[in-house]
């Protein structure tokens, strides 16, 4: 081999090595950029998901505002609400011709179920009236539960009812 051929060979070899090094560097840079782009796409997707969830929740809050307000009226807000409830019940019982007596009013606190007011009543009157009045407690406009109801036949056409119920207190 002549000196000129050797010179061209080494120059070609150097250029080829430089080209391969440049190609490797470009490849590594493209791979790094692709990883960054993948992370940014993942973050963007998460942000879009969060934004979409926020929009849906915000819309749900607006759509259910009236329902939540109505639901809030189904709970006693404090123990003081029981006074107006008892007053309404006593007035209704009297207007129906029943003798009505509140036997107990206790606050019950439970970590699992929350706070309740436990009420016990005794009322007496005609059988039909006592039955209708008892059914009213089943559909009371509060988050309530009738624990027990005992009916006894009294003298003549009179019946006596002993009712115990719980009404939830929502202090939020």
C-alpha cells in the first residue's frame, strides 16, 4: 500500500469513527428526549384526568345543590330542633283527640353511627286514631327509625301506644 492510500484509509477510518460517535451521541440524546417527552405526556394525562374529575365534581355539586339542601332538612341540626318537633307532635296529637305524653328524651352518641336523639312517647285514644298517628312516625320527615311500638287495648274503644324512636342529629 502506498503512503497516499494509507493516508486516505486512516482519514476515512477517522471520519467513519467520528460519524459513528456522532450517531451514538445523537441516538442517546434522542432517547433522553423521548424519555422526557414520555414523562411529560404522563404528567399531562394525569393533569387532564384531574381537571376532568374536578369539572365533573363541580358540575355534580351544582346539580345536587337543591337535593342536598332538601336532605339537610331531614336531620336535626341540634338537640334544640327536638323541642319544635315535640311541640308539633303534641299539637297534632291533641288536635286528633289523643292524650299524649313524652316519656323520655335522651341523646345517644355512637362513633359508627353518629349522634341520635332517642324519644319515647305514650299516647292514648280511639283505635283508628292511634293507628293513624303511629303510622305518621314511620314517615316522619327526618332521618329517623322507630325502635319499638307497643299497642294495648284499653277500656272501651281506647287503645294505648308506647313508641320509641331515634332521630339523627347532623351537626355539620
